């Protein structure tokens, strides 16, 4: 039979663990909310020149990704056409 002291110890251990986990989650939520507020404030205070610079950087990244995807599609299409021609020749 389990002694009452062992039960009490288990309950206290579980309680402390739950309190610690809850505090960590709550603290992380507070930090992310604070960071979101700072980001909003930074965006509102940004000058038009800063906004244009940021948008140009985003655009250049998107153009680069588009180019990479177009190259992958072209390679895939060429490979598919090559496989189709090999299958035609094998028949």
C-alpha cells in the first residue's frame, strides 16, 4: 500500500511541474505579444524610403525564387520528354 506521504510527494511534484510549464508558456506568449507590438510600432514609424527598400528586398527574393522554380520546371519537362521518347523507341 502506498503511504500518504508518497501520495503527497507525488501531488506536490506534479503541481510544481504544471505550474512551471504554465509559467513558461505564459511567459512565451507575453514575449511574442511584446515583439509583435514592437514590430507594428517599427512599421508605423518607418519612412517611405525604408518601406521601399524593404519591398525591393522582398521582390528580389521572390524573383530569385521564381527563377529557380522555372529552371526546375524546365529540367523536369525536359526529363519527362526524354523519358517519353525513350519509351517510344523501346516499343
